[in-house]
């Protein structure tokens, strides 16, 4: 195989930051591959892994629905392609989402990650903060989590593994080939989560 093809869903959110972090992670892991910004459904079949970045999850959902990407992404993840969803990406992957203020959300969700997510669980934009967290279960003892209008995971299904908690709130989970975080790993200089994801993609394509 000529190397991995990892995509970053480029509808909105931290696309450039995720692309850069993934490229660096490939390089540091010594894994060959390319990172592409995914803007159309035609690009999805060739992917070995996908990152759904933070941004406004309702917008991401509606825009993807319009260009037909969501259905293809769902099929691809269901067939085992690794995916990393951060912040809004976590919400998009989830089974159910509600907002702390307005209650149940009627937004398109991929319904792949067996969790219920509460949007803006830590408050709105002004309540953004950084905190040191641990993801010991995936070999990352220390990580600086950057939380921006972050969601938290309020319910998990039986196949979902909790990777990290902050103040008793669940902020990172893994279910098979799906990894979801409340925080923005692409906004730190720490590549360890992207390196973990790249290795996950590599192991599925070995």
C-alpha cells in the first residue's frame, strides 16, 4: 500500500490545525500518508481515516447533509474506518444530543457513537478554558485539554470506553474505531492524540 489517506472534514471548524497536526503525527510516527481536506462526497470512498473537527455542530450537520457526505461517511465508519471527532465532531457522531439551555436538539446526527451528549456543558464561549487531563487508557498520561463551548458526554452505551473525565464529566471516549473528545487537541502543540489516531488508522490498514 502506498500510504494512508486521512481526511479532515472541511466544512468548518479547525480544519487547517487538524490537517497540520495529522501531517506532523504521520511524520513523527514514521508512517507514510497524505492528509486531505474533504469537501465533497467523491473524496470519501478512498479514505482510510477521517477527522471531524470542532466548529458549530448544527452547521456541520446541515452542510454535510446538503452535499450528501453524511450518508457516505456513516457507511464508511460503519464498515470500520477509524474516525476522530472533536467537540462539534463528537456531537455529530453521537446518538443523541441535547443543549444545557434549550433541551433536546433537532440536528442531523450520524448516530454511530452510542452516547448522549450535552452541548455547551461547561457554558458558552466566555467559559472556554484549559485543563490538564489524563488519557491513560490510550497511553497518554498527561494532556492539555482546550475546552471551547465544550460538550460533555452524559450517557454511554455498554460498548463505549471512557478515556478521560474532567470534574466528573466524561470528556473523551472510544468505541471500536470511533474516538470522540469534548476538547480541541488540534489547538495544542501536543501531538499525542493525533499520533494515537494515526496509529489506529495504520493498524486498521496494515
